[in-house]
C-alpha cells in the first residue's frame, strides 16, 4: 500500500538555548543550524525511511530545491510538490538544555497548495492506500473528502491543534493521531464525541503511547534514552507506525517499532536529520 502525505515542507531555523527566552529577555544562543523540516516533510521522511512507498503533496518556492533533493534522497516521491512564488514555510525553533523545544511557524507556500492539483495526484491512488494529513497546510478537509471518495483510509494528525478543524474532520478519517496535550484539548472541546469508527493513537513522549479502537486499548512504553532534541519525535512515531501497519504488521508490533524509532530520533539534534533508517531501528531493537 502507498501512503500519500498532503503536508508541509518547512525550513527549520534551530537555536540551542540554555532556557527558552522569556518576555522582555534577549539572550545569546549556543548554536544555530538550518534543517529541512515541517510536520509533513518529517512524516514523509519517517515513512520512507521505515520502508513505505510514500508520495508527498505540497508546495515550496523556487529557491528550495535542496529540500526536495533531501526528500528524494530518502525515497520520497516529490512529483506532487508544486513550485510557487510564495516563500517556503519556515519555523523558528528553540531547543533547551533538556532537549525540549518551542516552535513558531510561518505557513508560507504550505498555505498555497491547489486542491485541484491534490485531487489530480490522488488520481493514481488505489482503494486501501492511505492519505496522511496535518494542520500545516490549506485544504485539509477537502483533501480528506477527496480521499474518502476514492476509498483511501485517512490518518489525521491535527497539529497545530485547532478544535474547530479537528471536529470537522472526524466524519472523514479512520485514524486520529494526537499527543497527550492535544488529546486533552480535544476532550475539553468535544467530550467523548469522537465517532466509534475512528481509531485513536495518543503519543505521550517519554511515557509511551496508546492505541484505542472500539473499546480495546493497547499501551506501549517508550525506550529510555538521553534526550538531545525532541523536535521530530512525534512525526517519527507517526511515520513508522503508519509504514508498519501498511506493510502488514499487527498494531502492537507497529507501535513498538514506532517507539524504538522515536527513541533514536530524540538522541540526535535536528528534525529531518534525526529520523532514523529502518536498519538503525532494527539494530537498536537488538540491543
């Protein structure tokens, strides 16, 4: 099965700091790096490095060919990424000494994707394929509707979280993927109104992850490691989980593999560069 990922491509500007900047404070950073990022790109890289056939649909500007080259180098099909006159999306990321992060995002070209172009790219999809969505692009609900009409299963990661958007998506998706804080925000907004046909994957960082499906619940612990940078950990988990179930693994095995990949991810600084390969995850699993 192929995964179509309609998602963001960002340029990440990453600043290492002793602690997050406070209101009115100016402080020097300890290092600066530029990386390929964006939840969409990160999840496509995780999918590809986990072994899944993945096609990315999105948009960048004319000066961001290097970002497409990085995606292609990992095996991502980038034929669905349009080149537009709006600057590529970018993120300003602070990473503190504990490995935690805070992020500011400018959508840029990610908010300029043609919905007609998206539907055209889904024209080659087959029933049983997946469409993966996040909240860093325009046209998310239109994309979900188009995928459902073609018999695709839709996985939705509503980040950055928006209650109204998440609520509108619930009738069009098969899998809702949230972290712990997003889940609490969802419950505060919707109560227990998540439809029964929607499976729920909740990541809890260093405390593991759980899967809820029609009354059943699965929990997997996180592998304990020293966290250097948590920036792409959730994206890595999502990509590895979806790649694993697409390849036929059972849910428990897929969750365990995703947890291993996330643990490796937080051990390395950066976003896209920290997403491990399948061989690295297999080696880690044996040690």
